[in-house]
């Protein structure tokens, strides 16, 4: 496996090139997407944060993401997410950075608390 958890390096590079060609005409700004989504959802503060790391398969590649969600009617709604460049667990620095990114986007947000699983104790 390579650093991203891909079992087949050639297939992984082919998938990456296909995705790069597809998205080269799009300027996806995760900050704008997060702001638009939060405005659309109209979730009233104080917010309950949920932080989670998820691993999924994309073809023969293992995709590892860190997600900061806002709880809404007992379900986390993803507000920010990052693809991790590793297959291991996320670390405290990554958790802090995603929280700081959210606070930068929503500086006046009232937060009730952050919930997570055992992976995020640190």
C-alpha cells in the first residue's frame, strides 16, 4: 500500500488523474461551501459539534477524512471536512486546526459542546 492506502499504485494514479481532469474547471472553496450549507440549514445556536474520522473505499484506494459536524435533530451535519494524507488516526493538531478553521469562518458562533468518540480523547 502507498501512503494513501492504495493497493494498486497505477490504478490510484489513474483515478487521481481522472479526478484532476474533472475538477480542473471547478474552483471548490470549502469555506464558501461550509458557509452556504450552514446558512441553508438554519441550525440555531448554541451548536453541538461532532468530530469524526472516517475511512472509506474509492475503488482500490482507502480515503481517510476528518469531519466536523453540527448536530441537527440527533444527526451530525458535515460543516467542514478534510481528506487526510495518511491512513492512520487523526491527531490532536488536526483536530485543533479543523476547529480553528470553523471558528475563523463563524467567529460569533455559540457552541454548546463538542462530542466525539474515544479516538479524540487527546
